């Protein structure tokens, strides 16, 4: 079953393991970045895939992440090298978190 075959309705929680360090790093980029983090971790938990397609409809419905906030957060997070982005040419981007799960000195 491919990811597009899933029709998740009414998700009200973040699913999957969460790293406090990753959460803290994302929070430095604003509320949109936190909502994007929640969305990515939830989709990872639902699909069991590291690469997550971030569509506008579910991001808005599940976590209140508007399209403009999503793109601002993606830009900030990409600049800080916390995420990797594929196919962001006007379509729903595929995103993978590359931020380590704990602080590495």
C-alpha cells in the first residue's frame, strides 16, 4: 500500500518517538517549525517512512500549519540544516529530519 492510499482522518496528536533535542532546535525557528515537526513526526509514525510528503490540506487540518507558514518554516529549517527537502518545485515537498536526536559535542 502506498502512502497516497492512506486517508487519515482527524489526527489530534503527534505520533511516534520525539527527541526533546530535535524539538528544541525546531522551536528556535518559530511556531511554524514546531507545527511542521509535529506533522513530520506524525506522518513518520503513520507511514513508517523517514521521507514525509507535507501536503497543505492535512498540515492545516491536523496542526493548523498554513501554506505560507509551512514554506517559511521549511526555508529556515533548511538553512539551519535541520531538514532535507526533495521536490519543492511548487508541489508538496518531501522532507526528512536530519537534525541529530541528541546534542553531539
